[in-house]
């Protein structure tokens, strides 16, 4: 096989040959692991809690949840990403450790 001429049968959709494809270890997306974890407390009705727990019990294996906390993190992340798309042109909101204003916003 002639190494200077790429084999057309090895071409990918983008026109690159397998010899030209290189993936550096840093280019592969790795899950971000937060070193510091914190507890978040919020209120939910008994019915909502029970429904969520039932969903977790019935689907945790299929969804590959390692824990109840992981499922709740996935749900929270989905809502945060939805709001970033809806209200911030898909850009990530930058967070701080500053406490939230207590209570319900006026008008709700």
C-alpha cells in the first residue's frame, strides 16, 4: 500500500482519512466533577416527593443514576440549561456564592 496516497475507502464524511484523524486526550469531553459539594434545601409537596422517588426507583437503572442526588442534579441541570437557552441566548449564567434574597418575589 502506498503511504503517500490515502486509501479512498478509508475516507470519512468530512473528507479526512483515518490517517489524518487525530484526537488529543484533552479534546474528549470529560464530565466536570465539582470538588466541593454543598447541601441544597428546598420545599416540595409530599406528592411531588413521592412521585419523584417512584420515578427514581423505577428508572434509576435504565438512566444509570448512581444515586438519588444524581437524578436530582440531572433534573436541576436540565431546567438551568432550558432557562439559559430561553432567557440568555444559550449562554451560561455565571454564579456566585452570594446568598439569594429570602422570600418570594413581589408580584407572584
